[in-house]
C-alpha cells in the first residue's frame, strides 16, 4: 500500500502492526514532501525565516535540517 488515502486508513485501523507501518510510511512521505518544498522555496528566493514561519518552527531548526539541500 502506497497511496496516501490507503495509508491514512491503515494508520487509523485497529491492527497496531499495520497502523504503525502505515504511520511510518506517512512520516517518510511527509518528510520527502517537506524537503522538496523547502528546496522549491529556497530556489524561489525565500529566506530561512519565511520557510520557518510556514512550517511553524524556528529559523535555526529549519536551517539545520535543510541547509545541505543547496550546500549552504
């Protein structure tokens, strides 16, 4: 199962093994999407502060996590 809707259904199901694996897959998908959008934002000239505000985290946290995307 790889589609987000199916994963969300599995993550909220009663079988803990299936639910935990689905939650892991969703977390990995979210991390991948977030990194993609951070890279897009930086390519479009967004500051680390702008990105941090959109993600509701500190500027330092987002920079530490994603500075490697563009060799910064």
